[in-house]
């Protein structure tokens, strides 16, 4: 079917008011523009944003010659309880806010004249999520057009049958009979062509000579073009196989250990909007920092995200949902789940099927239903249903300790109890995942890990684990060795883990192929679930109770602006992607100060030795290295030497002084392996505006980092200013810092910096260049980005 972009010309307003509608180019996140206050029922879950219902409208013309054609509208994501109304008639309803869905327009359109579409997106039913959901039409909309004799939507499915020789199976589903022509292209070269007659479904095999295999880090892609009558479908695919068993998880017959990260669907300062360039940037940064797999926690990811993962060679675990039939919040998806899960899963698989990056499906996250007889059967039903749609393996992320405690009545959500707590205390009592997250924050990460070793935890998870292909352990690393012995056929995936366990996981996985991987919580910071992963001090976060003003979780090896933190460097060393030594320093100006509690933060150290004004303060210095020992020197004088045993991380304490700090790593014989150093920034301060790219296309986003440095570009983390940004040649879309506490939001032209940095995001206009200027009253910085014409339909 022919695709036509359907993203322009929209207007939106609050459903409950008669206000004038405002233009809204898709993707659009209406929630990002709402007020944040203590009155928000979503509270810490949503970053204190208020929830409302919205009406989106668009007037569009349908030519007379389209009469008799098949016209389908595809909505990639509307949050949530979407109602589609065409020319005053209700055409569709879809409750889940994260699945793409289709609207058959037959009987609803007027040909040769204007038509009106209305989309109602509801989000006033708060609380309905445990994180920032966004609201409205936050992913693209496409109009699909074809003759009645057509290839069905998602009607071309391709899978790899064998590698030597490389053979693919092409399954084609059509409406009507006739000749089908199939061509496969490697770049511009035709490597396979075939014609056949179909009566509705056709399966053919194609041998691809000298095939280039798709594999992690190597996104080798082919194009398949199918024509049927006047209809044409183009599919991008990769040639690769997946197998799993006693040899672990294998891609193209080779074992791959998943070095994974969990990510939510939002794009930081952009809210829930699924811009292709934002998805590309997110994947690129995570890959640059050593991750080879991403978990879409806890909902199906966007098509743009999968396209990027295909191109970059990033593996994906696509996850369905956060709750089944037991509520986690009062108005979550539970009320629709049992009626819709089959259709949801089918649409998720249809979206994912041709993407080589998708190697694993997850049916849910921390669903305590898996401790119950009904839930165990549901686990089995969902796994088996997915197997009828696709042959990829299936898992489910189970919080092992949570399953046990919920089975004996601790932390289980109850609507009546929640409403009583709100009436009594003004806010709901923490339950379920939130209850255990708070407990872990206060008592430390060992709370869940040690709890998971209890025998009762095994009893309450073993039947559910037997009902999936790969057992998903949330925070269960201390069970791995025990369960490998007890369950010789079980494959174990750390579906959610703590950063500090990266080294222990890697050493275990190297020796035990049935440990297939690890997904850290979280790869990149995200909106909502505020403060769960934050170590903040009073100067940046005056309120440790996570009240209004808090906006993000603070839980990310990559911060909200895309800057890798020291934890990312630790992870790269733990995974043997670099030897180190890497030096990271906890903020010297805060040594000894109390910070907000979190089990999801291993350290708040910075890769910086620039703390002028803190001379003589006690400094806490972390060094990450794959070595037998590490020596630390300041201005050439040895501070000490530490032995590394069963770890790649060590800590030094010394007095801070300006100059050079150096770490030297040694092997067991005392021979130097490597050294690295950091220099104190010079006394001069400049404000730099550094774009990700020097050229962009009109209508695309540009990401420009604002940072305070010395004349040599060394970052100055203690510089903190209010920066105002002006833009010509484009539109300032978002501006802000990575601080989890931010009472301003990101929609103004002024921001506070955070440890010397902030980020501006600009939508390129149609002129020749973008010119961005930043100033704080003392310092100024600017950059220019060339704009080229856009050549695609996105």
C-alpha cells in the first residue's frame, strides 16, 4: 500500500473546554505543556504533571478518484483510550496507549471534498501509569492507500531459514488473486527475482548469494520489493538467525551475551514525542557506551526506534505491558487487558516481525500475577500465543522477591485502600513496585537481591519461569548459580539489574552460557518515577521528599540530556570493552553532605578534577580498571595503591588540590598496563555551544550542548548560571539541564545549568542555517548549523 504522511495540519485543545484549538504538528505530547503541582493525582509517577483529556482535529481532502480504493489510517501511538471519529461517526477505539493500531475508513469518507477527523486522547483518569506517559498523538500517523486488489497491511513477512546457503522465506498475503512479483535488492543490485500466482497467500523461498549477515553492531540490510497489480510493498530486512539453549543465546550460530539497558519510551526534554532523530540519538549514545541490547520498558517501542536499531545493529527486547489483571495504579491498563491482550500482542508482532534487531519478546514487567495459578496459566497462554505469531523467544521480567511478598499480602494494590489513603493523607500509599522501590532506596540494593534468595521466592516463580522460553530475573543475581544447578534446562536473563552488579554479571556470564544477558535499570534517565535513581544535594534539589519540582527519575548511566556519566564508564570497563583506568570523582564541594537516597545509583562521581575553591577538602575518587592493582598520583605524588580482587572498581580518599590526577594500572607481576589522567580546568571560563552535527535537514531536530569550559575545552562542573538562548533559522523546541529537580520545565528560552551543562534542541527551519546564541549576562556562546533540503516523507 502507498504511504502518505498524515502528521501536518492538526489542531488540539482540552476536551472539556471550548478554548481555541492550537496547531499541533505530530508527533505531539500534550502533557508536556500542562501545569505541574501538588494537586496532580499522578504525583511522583508523572513528574507532577496534571492529566487532561484532549481533542485533536484535522481537515483533509480526499480526491474523487480515490473512491473505491482501500484507505487505512495507522496510528503508531495515542495515549490513551483513543477514540477516532471520522466525519462525525465513531470509527475506532483503542485503549492501550502504546500499540500501533489501524482504522479502516470504508463508509466514513467523503470523496472529492473535505473530511474531518477527530481523535480523543484521554489522560484525566489519573493515576494511570507508574512513569511519565505523555498524552495525545505522540507518535506519527500514516494514511495507507491502495486499490481493492492489494497486498494486506503487514502482509509481507520475511524470516531467515538458513545461513549456508543464505535462504529467506517470504510470506505474502493479498486481497484478491493474481500475479505477484518479488525482487530482493542488495543496495541497488537485484540479487533475487521471482514471479508467482497467488490466491490470497503465497510462501516462497529465496536464496541470497554471498549474503551479508545482520549481527550486533553490524546493521547489514536488504530491501524486498513486492508488487501485486498496482500495489507495491517495500520491506527492509536483515539476514540472521536466533537460537537459544544450552549454548546460550546465539545470533547466526555465535553466542552473544546481552549487555543490555532498560529504557522508557520518552525522549527526555522532548517528552513522549517519538521523533526519528531523537530515537536515533538515544540508540547511538547507548551503543557508543557499550550496550548491545535495549529493553523497551515497559511497553512496545516505536517504529522509528526499531528502524534505527536495525541500521546500527542494536538488539531489542520488545516488551508488552506493566500490569496484567492486578492493578499497580487505579486507572492503569488492567481494566482493558483481558479483552485486548491478544490483539495488542498481534499488533506488536506485526510491527516487529521484519526487524532483525528484535530478538526477544517480553510479556510483562514485575507482574505478581505470576505467583498465582491464574497468572501462571496466563504466562503460558501468552507465550504460546506469541509462538503462533513468531518464532522468537519469549520472556517476562519477574521481580522474584516482589512475587514472594505479594503472595503473602505485602504491597498489593487495592483501590479502596488507595482512596482511603488519599482522603487521609492527601496522597496514595506506595504499593507494588513503588513500595519495593522505596524500600530499596532506604535500605539499599541488597534488599531485593538478598530477599530473592529465599526459598519461598523459588516456589513463587518456578512455575511461571517454566512457562516461558527464557526466565526473566529482576534483581535476582544472587540466585543465578543456585538456579543454574537446580534447573538444568533454564536460561536466565537479568531482565532488570543494578549498575554495580555489571562486573559480577559479566564474570558469571562468561562461564555460564545459560546466563544470556543483563539489562541495567536504567540505560538513560527518564521522566516520572521521580528521584528513584537520584543522588542530589540541597543546592540542586531543596526537597528530598520527591515533591513538586522533581521531574525525572535520575536513574540512568546516561543522563537526561544524553551525557554519559561515570557509571557508563564503569560499565564499559566491567564488560571488558576498555581496560581503564578511568578516574571519577564525587563532587568535592559536597563531600560529607547528605544526598537523596537511591538504590539505583552506584555513584554520582564525575570524570572531572576541576573543583577550584575546594582546595584541602576531602576528595572521594573512584578508579575503574581491569587490572591487578591501581596506583593514584596527584601532581606526581603517590596517594596510594589498591589491589583489585573480584572487582574492577576501587575508592581512594585524599585531600583535593588543583593540578593533575593520574591513575596507573598494573598486572599481577607489577608491570604497568595503562595510565590516564585528568587536569584541573584553567581559571578562565567560556560558554560553548557544541552541536551534535554541523549540518541538518529542514524539519529535523538538532541537539546542541551548552557547557562551561576553560580555554582548552575542559569542563567546569562548579559553574552554574541561568542561560538564555535565542535562535534564528529554526525553532527552539526544548531547553534544559539533566537535573532531576527542575521546577521550570523545558519549554522556555532560559535554563539553569547542571554541573556546568545544559542542552538546547532546535527544529531546523527552511532557511540556509540555524544560528543559536547563548548568554548568561557574563559569558556568551554561539554556533551555526547548515540546513539542507529534506528528501524523505517523515
